[in-house]
C-alpha cells in the first residue's frame, strides 16, 4: 500500500529532537469563540449522527427499511423468472438473516459510511451464503497500479485478508460517489456532519436549560451591612451548596428560597433573540433530512412546505431517494452474482408493487395500453418487461 505522507525510517532518525513548548498548555486553553466540531471518522459519525441523534437515526431507518422492503425481480433478455437460484439465495442469504435483514444492513452501511461490503461464501454446489460486513472494519489494499488487490477485515486485533485474483471476487464493494477518494465512498452522514453537530449541541443546551428551570433563575446580589460586597469563602461555598442541592433540577422547581441578611434576589430571563436556538435546531434538522434525501415533512420537522401534502412527499421520497439507491445496489449485486453463476441477468426493483408510485404506474399503463400503433412486445419493452413470460411459449 502506498503511503506518500510517510517518512522513511532514515529520515525519521535524522530529525532533531524537538522540545515541547512552554506555552503549549496555555495555548491549548485559548479556544474561546471557536467552534468545536465532532470527529469525522465513520465510528464517531455513527455514534453522534445515528445512535445519538433522532433525526439521523430516523432518516437512515426510513431509507434502509423502505429500500429493503422493495420486491426485486430477476430477468434476462428473454423472460422474467419467478424462481431462480439467485432469488433463493437472496431470500435466505445465511442462517442468521433473511432477505430484509441482509438488505437493510447493506443499505444502512452505505448510508452511514458510504461503503457496503458483501461477502460470498462458496461451497461445492456454488454460492451457499451471503454476509454483510461492517464498513468500519474493512480496508482496501491497493496494488502497484492503484487498483485493489485485496480487502483486509480486522476484528479485535485479528485480520483476515480477502485476496483478489482469478475468478469472481469474494467481496462485492458498493460505494457512493466521492470526488476526492479513489477507493472509498462519501456518505450522507459526512455531508450532514456540521448540521449534526449543531443539532446535538442545541439538544444538549436544551437539556441544560431544563435542568435549570428552562431559564437562568436569576442572580443573588450580596450587600453587607458594612458596605462590603463580597462573601467570604465559607459563605460562598455554603450558598453554592444550598443552591445545587435545594434549588436546581426538576424536583426542586418552585421551591421557595430563604435569603439571609444582605442577600437580594434579582430575577433574570432570556431575551427573544437568545431563544433563537430552537429555530437553529429545526434548521439543522432540515439540513440533516435534506442530506439524506428524506423530505422533512416525513420526519415531522416543522417549517417545510415544499410538498403540498404527505402523499406527494412520500412519492418524491421513493422516486428520488429509495429507487435510485435500490436500482444501483441491485444492479451491482446482479453483476457480481452473475460472475459466480457464469450467466448474465438483471436484478431490479418491481415498480408495479410500490404503493407510493401507484398513481404514476396507472397513468403509464393507460398511456401505453392506448397506443394502438405499438405491438404487444413493444408495449412490454416500454414497461420494462421482457418480450415473453415463462409459460407464454
């Protein structure tokens, strides 16, 4: 594997000893006014954008579940098959998963990391199992010409290498388009990373405000009898302890406070401009949904009026997000599995069984059916069907 940024051992040994700066610890504290962004690696993004963020979680689940539920049809240039070894393999890919579980895991990996890996387990009678491998554990090993020569899968410090040689590849690598990476794909989670940080920060702020009665309660001003305006250390610690134990949190909401001599209560609150964080949070939620291609209306995010109603938003969700994803993945799987079967076939979603597209389907069928100048074979081709069905003779 090429590593153009790695210095040779000789160059590393020749480097002079570098002392740590005496001001390094002080400079590290100078972060006031700077934005703090989360890590951008797959593991960190999955934790902050999927397992800890309701918008990212729901967006990924909606796409993966909808895509995995779409029925697939297998056909070649002549006919469409109701039964086929590839369809049987996809129906029961391994002993622990069914078709929906396998495909949902594959689509989820693509959405979270931009990469999906499927392992083929071959037996004496051909392929016997399919497994989806975790993207964060897989690494590509490029050869001298830059093309992959192997895949390394690492678990618990142990590495297994899938070598690429003659014959079909044991790994089917699916990846999203990435303009600056030759081997790995770009995930929607990476594109939405900034919005995810904003949304998570707004949620943490909301929680902190709730822990403090949803607003700063006020300020306690001390004016001593002798004109001294400063509490002693013991007085300050005792007052702070009483505030934390007796007057903070939901269980202490509304509890009256007893102020001793010299203490005065000054109520405080946020101005309307300070409360704009809720709108910021909603704007970040819309950006997350847009990055994944989910209409915000489907996620219950207010303020979005792109579509007239839920039905139109759902149709756009399937047409613009789910179908392109399933079509691309099914096509790649068909080419890969066709190498093992030594045959050519097409695997694609069955548009006739998608309820969200029923209006478009009925209009297309009516338009094609009324075209009297077309033959039956031409009409079937326009509808994406082969010329003959099994049993047509």
